């Protein structure tokens, strides 16, 4: 699209019932204000998820701005959207790290996944969006999203929560109360508010109650003989030490302005296999978001659906290539558009530039990295559970029929394989585990059973005779609802 937007009306707030279209804008001061709203909307999750994954939040914020600009250019300005940090890779990253993987291997696995997503986007662009629904019907995408979320439960139980259980519990309680009692914009940033609350509570407890004794992952590593070692694993574990909940040493040492630390990715086959299932979740997420924007603007965006998915893949690959976090289109920002009825891509360019400027402040990144483990324990209980339940939401919205064993059996098996972190050793150097194993079992099981049932003809599922061509395997894909 050309660089420039038509002024909507007199450039002031549009009258009731009118919308500001993607190729329009209000006056620049008002556009800047809308852009600021988009920054706030995406900010909480965009820096919380990198912290949870052990990635640089400063770099994640900066690259989210870069990825957003690239996305808008690739889709020709037709799909207004912000690309914040994706939660879909959190489970895979936790599994990679639990297996001894490094940060470079984490970003390498995400980079490959981004390239795969980009290639799938191109394929969809040339073959048409119907190919998505054939390979990834709602019953499959819902299950993948669910197993990605619920596979994270051990991370909460074993890593974050034990660091400070009472702060974790109070942070969790505060997050739940904010989500339920607050309305509109404030409800949308309940996780961010809970993080601020937990941070402040931890600082107050340090001043009043003193240090706490707990295990800090990756620190004070000792082997079975009590000698220091360097790589956390089954024979080199972290031991409990006394420490303050909040440590501002890194914040004091950080500069106000500077470029985030970059690193090159490293590629390991087992790590890549763990990350690839997240691609399915991103396809479903991007498809739902594009359809939601289409419903709000009244534009037929199916012709650019493949480009939108490819653009997300490019953004993820580019961000991870320099050590950043994966990206995805954000429902939070779609919610801002739904509330304001302003779909101007100019506001997204403003938000992207602001994010890039935030990324150039190392002191801010150090402050985020100082988030106490107990606070993350309370927040991740909510975040991981919400990720899992988004899978159930996909099923409900698409009326998936679990009376049909073709839907029920593969999904049931896949979820247990993922949550139980079951491992299938193909070779000593090529294991399939957890999310990867569950996703592969789901895809093979569902499509195989569906083909077999189609060949055998109608069958009685206990809910009456269902003809293969009539049975509901997930229903029509519907856009997700936005608050």
C-alpha cells in the first residue's frame, strides 16, 4: 500500500455508527492516542511471555514492533493487527529447557517453526483457505491449543510456584479478582495489573519480612556430590538458598538507552520437533483473528488470509533469528478496534514505532527480568489455564461432536500424551515427547480414522446413524468473539 492515509471526516472522533477504515486515519494527535492504546493492550502479554520463556523482554518488545510493520506491509494494509509475543510456544520452550536445551536452541526451534508457518501461508495463498479446514479442522486445532496449554502445568508446579507460594497465591487471587470485577480496558490488562501487584508485594515483604529460602532455577547448581556444576539437568540441580524476592542489581547496572543483546540461533532436531506443533495453533489463531477483523470491517479478507499467516511466519522467523520471541496477531488489539471502531493501520504503525523505542531502553528490560518467581507462579496459573481452555472454546464455537469416536478417541489420547509428557524414543537422538508426540498422534489418528469411517459408510455412534458426508467433524470455522 502507499505510505499515506485519507483523513476520515474532519479528523476528529467519528460519529456513532461510523468507522475509520484501514486506509483512513484521524488527525495525527488522535491517531497517536489510539496507537498508545494499542501499545498498552499488547504490552502485558508481550513482555510477560518472554520472561516466562527465559527470553529477553526488551528484544521481544522491539522485535514485535518490527514484525508488526513487516506484517502490515505484506498484507498491503488490509488487515489491521499487532504482532505481539506468541504464547503458543511456551509449552515447547519449557520442554526444550527441561531437556537441557539452551536459549540458542530455543530460538533456533522457533525460527524453523516460523519458516514452516510462512511456507504454509504461501501454500494457503495459492491453494485457497479451504485447505486449512481440510487438514486442520476445529477438532484438531482445538485439541492442539488445549494440549499446548495444559502441558505447562508442571512448569507452574515445579518451577515458579515453589519459589514463593504465598506471593504466588496472592498474585493469582488478585489476577482473578481483576478479571472478574473490573470492566472494559482494565479487565483486559488484569494480568499486567497482577504482575505490578505481585512485584510491589514482593518488594514490601523483602523490607518487612526479610529474605526467603527457595530454589532459583539455573542458580546455585550442584551435582550429587555437592560440587558446583554448570548445566541444569538430572545430575546437576539447583538447591535452595536464602535470597530477596526482588533483586534490582541488574536494573541499577543497566543503561537507559542501548541496543538489546542479540544472539544467533542454534538448531537441534529434538527441540525443533517440540516447537513445530505450535504452528498448528498459530494457523488457527491467525485464521480466527483475520475472520474477526473481516466481520468487524465488513471486508472479505479471505484473499489475504494466506498472506497474513505467511507474514506472521516471517515476523516469527525474523524475531527469533536475532534472539527474540515468537510473534502472533493479538486478540487484545482486535478488542481495542472493536471498542473504538477505528481500524486505521496508521495507529498500528504508531504502536510499532513506540514498541521499538521501548526496546531501546535496557533499564526497562532489566526491570521486567527482575520479576520474582512467585509472581510468575501466580500469573502462569491463569495464563497457562487460559491457553488450554481456548482449545475448548474452539470446540464449542464450532460445535464439535464428541459422540463420534473419530473426534473423541484421537483427542483423548493426544491430550494425555501431551499432559503426561510421554516420550516415544525413535532413536537415542530422536525422541518424540509431550506436545510433539500428542500432536502427531492426533493428526495421524484423526485423519486415518476419518478415512476409515468414510470408507465403511454410515455408523451408529450412540447418537443415531451418521453418514460420513453429513457428520459434523467440527462445523464451520467461526471467528472468535471479542469483548
